[in-house]
């Protein structure tokens, strides 16, 4: 069964454990289908995995954000983000996520997330 992947790529997610830290995550944005809901799937990476798989795309763990739970998605200004990146926030009914993407990609991530979360 083929899923409707709208966008995929590497983002940075701001972690708040033990201080603020940016963590690389592989993200897959999936649209609604007859069998599933629109969602953003995050795959976390560890250094050992990157060494084992030179493509750098071996997922360790997975987190799913259901887009139907989104309240708002906005570009944001963060003084402390990875080099050549801009940030955006995705707010759900129970959590606020902060992501950073390469500057050329930020607008396409925000636009596609909004398109699926607020049809």
C-alpha cells in the first residue's frame, strides 16, 4: 500500500532536555488517505547509526505528530539556530515544537504543513 508522501528531508528539532539543544531528525510528511490521517513522522538519529549506514538515513526511533491536532504553524525568529537555517513552530493541542530548516527549504515546509493541517 503506497502512502502519499508530500515532503521529506532533514530538519533540526529543538530539544529542551538538559538545556536547549538542536537535534537532527529525518522527517516524512504524509497526506490523508482512506487508510490514514495526515501526519509528520520524525525519525531520530544516533551517531552509531550514522557510522553504520553512510547514507545517514537509518532511523532509530519514531515520533508521529498528527496534523489534525495542529493549532498553528508559523515561521519564527530564533537567534540560536543551526547555521544557514531559519526556524518555524508547530503548535498542537498539547505541545509546541520548534524546528529549523535550511533557509531555501523553510517556506516549502511551512506551506506544505499548513496545506495538510488546515485544508
